[in-house]
C-alpha cells in the first residue's frame, strides 16, 4: 500500500495533516525574526586599544606588535591584520570557518590578559569584540535643535539613550557625533609662570585633594554607622577652590593658591574630534543595533513608537528624526515576496483552469502552496532562522517546484478520470503511477540543492539558510503531492471543458499534441544529426559568456549610499567641518534627497579628523523627479554626486560607496579590495602608488582609495640630554609635561547627577595654537626651580605616517576601489592582477580581501556545488532507475538550461553574479525534473505495456 492509498482511504487523517501543517507553520512564521541578512557569526575577532597621544609608529611597536605576538598562538587563526594610528590600534584576527567564534573570543581575551604586563601601563583596557555585518545599526535617529552641544550631550547620555536601550529587541546604541562629558581644567601658562607652578603641581594637587577613600563603619554595640569621607569636589566652583598645598620637588606654597588662580574650570566636553549634523543642523546620532535573531522590522516599529511617545517630553528646542532606516528595504523585500507569492498563485490558478478546465482542479493545486510553504516555516522556526534575503529568495524560487509537484499528480489523475474512472479509482491509479516519477524528480532536485548547504567560505554560511529552505520546501511539496493531493482529488476533482473557451483549448491541445508527435517522429529518424546540432547550439551559447559581465552581487537601488570625504592630511577638525558644510549644501539642494546625516571625524573614535562620511537617503523611486525622461536611479544619482562633490574646494578625495554591495564581508565592503605586501615599507609605498596610478589609467575603476597616508605634519621634540642633565631636568618630566599640557591627560573623576566623568587637564587653546608655544612651557627640575622647555629641547616639523597597516605581521598597504560605470567587477580584478604582475618584483605580492576575496571564493564554491550536485544526481538517478544509461538520458537536458540562461542574460544585459548562478542551479534542477518525469513515466508505461526498457 502506497502513501497515496493510505491518504485516499483515510481522508480525515489527510485533512488533519494539511490543517496541522498550515496552522503550526503560521505560528512559526509569526514568530520568525525579520532581518536583511542571516545571523552569521563571522570568524573574525577585533581588538581595539587606545593610548592617548601616542604616534602611529609608537602604537605599532609598543602595542600592536605585542598584541599580535600574544594572539598568534591561538588555535585556528587564518590571518592577522592591524592598523595603528594616532592614539589607537586595531588588530583584526580572522579564524578558520570551522572555528567556534565564541571559544576563539575567549582564547583571544586570555592571551591578551597574559600579555597585559608587557603593554604600557596608562593605556585603556583592550576591547575585544566579534565582527559581524548584522551588528550594524538598522536605523539612525538624531536629536538636533537650537541647544548647545553640551546640553544635547548631557540629555542623550543621561536620559534619551536609556529610553531606546530598554526597547525589546534592541541590543545596543551606537552614538554618532557624541562627545563624552568632561570636567575641563584649562591651564593658563602665563598665570602658571607668575605663580611658579608646573603641570605636575596641578596633577599632584588633583590626585591628593580631590579623592574619595573607603572609610569603613563604626560599631557602637547597639547600631552600626557607615563612615564616608567626602573628599571630592561636587561642583565646578568647589573644584576651582581646591588649594594647591605644595610644589612638586619645590617645597610648600606659603601663599594660598587655588586651582582657579591658574586654570579655568569648565563642566564641558572632551576634545571635539567628532561632529555630526542632520540636514545641516548640529545633532547627535543614535544607531539602533538589534539583538541577534530579533525582528528588525518590529524593532524599528517599536523605535518609531517610542519616538512619538517622547515628542512631548524632549528637551525644549529639540526634535527627534529618523535619518536612516535600512528596514525600509527589508519591508519592501518582504512585500515583494508576498506579491510574488500572490502573483504565482494567481497565474497558477489561471494556467490550471485554462488547461484542466475545472475550478476544483485549480483549488487542488492552490492548496498545495500553503501546505508546503507553511511546512517549511515550521522547520525554519526550530532551526532559529529568520525571514531574510536568502530564506525569502529560497521560498520565491521554490514556488514553481511546489506547484509543479501538485500539477504533475493532479494531471495524471485527471487523465484517468477523463478516461472513465471515478474519482477514487482515478486517484488511486494515477497517484500510484506517478509516485516513482515524483519521488525521483524531488530527490533529484534535492541532489542539486543539498550541496549548497555544504558550500565552503563565508558565502556558504549565508547560503546555508537558502539551501535548507529550498530542501525543506521540496520535501514538504513531495509529501503533499503523494498524500494530501490525491486525497483531495478523490473527493472533489471535476474535469472536462464545458465552455466554448474550454472546447477551443481542447482543440488547441489536440493539435499541439499531434504536432509534437509528428515532429518527434521526424526527429527520431535522424538521432545523430539532432545530437550534433544540439551540441553545436550548446557550444555556440557558451561563447556568449565572453560578452556577459561578471560580478559578485549586482547593485541594488536601495535609496541609500555613503560618501567618504577626505581633506588634505593634517587638516584640523574645523577646516574639515567647513568643507563638509559645503558638500552638505550641494546635497541638500538636490530634490532626489530625503535625508542627510553627516559624521565628521573618522576612525571610529574620531581619531582622523580630516575625514568623515555623508549618509544619503534618497526619496523612493516613484517620488524622484524626472531625469532624461525617466525617474533617476540611485546609480545615476551617485554618478552626479561623484562629479559635484569633487568640485568642492578643499576636498582631497571623495569616494562613493554603494551600501548594497557591502554585505558578505567584515571588511570595508568595496567590490575591489587588496593589500600590497613586501619587506620594504618605502618600496611598498612606491609600488602601491604605481598600482593605483595604473588602476586609474585603465578607466576600469573609480573611487580608488588607500589606507597609506604619508604627509601628516608632526612636531618632533628632541630633548638635549646634556643640557637637561646640567639643569637637573629628567626626560620623563619633559615628556610628561608636554603630554599633559599639549595632549591633555585624565586626572581623576568628577560626579554629577550620579554620573562619573573624567577630569581632563590641558592648556587653554590660545596657549597651544603654534609649534613655538611648546618651548614656552615651563618644567621643574630636581632642585625645585622652574625653567622653560626651550632651554632643554629642540623642535622640528616633519611629515609622518597617519597610520601603519600590517597583514600577517608584516607591513602592508590596502587599496580599495569601485568598478567604473559600464565595467564589471571581474574585469577590474583581472586588470588589477595583471597590473600587480607587471609592477611588483618577486618578493612583493598582492592579496585580495573583503569583497574581492568573497567574489572569487563564491564562484569557486558555486561551480563546485554545481558539479557535485550533478554527480550526486547521477548517483541518485542510477539507483532509482537501476541503470547506468538512463541517468545520462536525463542529464543530457542540463546543457540546454545553460544555453537558455546565457541567452536570457545577454538579451537582458544582465550579469553573471551570485544570484544568477543560484538561478542557474535552480533552472538546472527544474530541467532535470522535467526530464526525469518523461523518462520515469516512459519506463513505467513501457513496463505496464509489457515492453522492455530499451523499447
């Protein structure tokens, strides 16, 4: 007894099975998270270290090298890269894909803790994190208005941030343009000289006179009393009144001197190294990062709801605004899936009615769709998947296969019913006859898509959910076709055309069937000629691949992109900000733009003040003004912006980044990313500049950028050891004094409204706006005397590196670019490889990374998957047919799927990319399934008629 027999003879069981799958599938679907990409743990761990004021070369030798050396012994490391810049170091450790990222994170933390004793004592604690594109803000909201930055900062830090952190599904808040509150001690060098005080005296006073110490408790026998010494100043005024009791190495101070006598005390902010604006207004941005597996759309809706609740309670004169929302694209994708599902149901209904002539037949086919799709959602829910690009892609593509299974069974049952059998008997005979063909076809489809689950590389991690979704849906569609569909046919399937349209269709099908029979009979007389022509057509179609562009993923119009602007190296934050204001004015004039958020000061913590980013959100495509007779696309607008921004005075470099191309990598997200490596740093710079020049001259690439930046002005201070020794001044005193007065140092904590802030000591701006001001700073010698630094140091200005990058523990220079308009990523990468081969000698080489590496790995993985799928399909077919020949008969249809696909791509001017390759795999599966149906049905029919299989 077959599965269909059980279902037909027990219809209540079959109905309950169908209803149960739909109900529980809907429950699973309603609980699935929604996100743009799957929650993939990239095998990458980042270590960030801050050491205020340290030069890039110092960070490299004193911090980066020690961290790299410590983590190299961690198991499963694939690559280690780093970037050292002013006061900051970033070490990135990439692990093998089979390495558990959480265990790797713990191992890295342990190794760094062991190496802590070798690091400088005054660095900030290293921050170790996992890198994941999903851990990026799903939306940015800003608070802006006519309030000072101090007021905005305090309001965000004390009140507003917590309002959004508490929302269900929000994992973290990333702040943009935020500057930490500080109690500033602005030293006046003239007043300090008059009082014969140095910065050491001030720091010593703050350390000893502004401090809280544990004091324990008093036990009186009957009760217990806590003891607390209120040693810290509680207000800026009280802090200003702290008395300076003595001079370091200079004896006591006989006159009453207070901090306020030599410094201005301000309850303000840390040094302004980052500036943010929204639509030209000063603002602070809050990036909403969702928790893993949570529903991005639901989180965004909750944030919008909370914003409405807060509107009446905001700081007077301010407003909240959404300036960037990636969930809009996610919503559109989900709506597109719903539209495709509904469209497929509608078209299926019309096709079924057109050919079968019965609404009952149409209903039978339509009921197969929710059963299979909802069944897939049950499995997706228990596997912890989300509704994302890849699961939606799988469901959209599998609809045709689901419908195909149901139609195949229903059509065969209809044929027997038309021949005079009643519903029940027609269902039993028709389902039994088609069972083998349906089973063979579905297993063959699985043979194509199951290998996708085992794809290697980071792309394989993303396509894991895609492969599982399709495989599960195919299994449920087979179950539905062999059990529930025959039961429904046995109960309410009516066949036959009774209308005039139906009779026309019948006549057409008879003519088509007869024409096909005659054509087939004619072609079978000349099998060798037919095979020869088929091979020639296939070979000719392969030549079309030369004319097809190749890229990792196609650019999508998501109505959002980013512009990276850089001013000349050494530009101040004020100078860079003025350039950004001009660029913002150009963008805001464009009618295609709906939102603009600018962040001046790059490098994460604001270390690189000569660069920043403009986040541009365009209006929906149907709301954009006409451009050359059509609505302007995002790509066209990016081209216009590229030209306009380059014209802004003061712009050294402008790079446009399409955010739709930045997935699948933990790097910058450019389609072209590479690193030039070799032994000599100077030659590396020379070779990389030559490579970039040739890349530009090739006209195949644009937006060419590099992380090698030479020319940062550096004031080099050289202590005169002989003079310093003669005057009793230590080198440590010179360095500490300059660091405190010029760079500024943290000296204790200050409490306001229950929050703890840093106390930061630094010279007032007017006393450190020239290199000559350094020599006018006074230092105390070991005899208690004060003398200017000009007596013990010399100074000179020289260009230096802005950052030092390393890869695999040797210095490397990164290069990034976008393909030029009209050229593909493959063309650009081939050109880069050729240029590097011509420019670099034997001991220098390039290494592709980021999007470039993902592009190469993905195509290798997809081709391997395709070949493996065909091999597995042959084994499955050979087992099912018990023949070594019939599988070849089935698989010979596959080359023509490639022929049709290449012709369609060529005529549509589309590219060969990640998604078109997946479409090709699906197409080959469908072609193979159709071929199996004919072969299996023919074999069964031959056996039924008593003929040999060869006949």
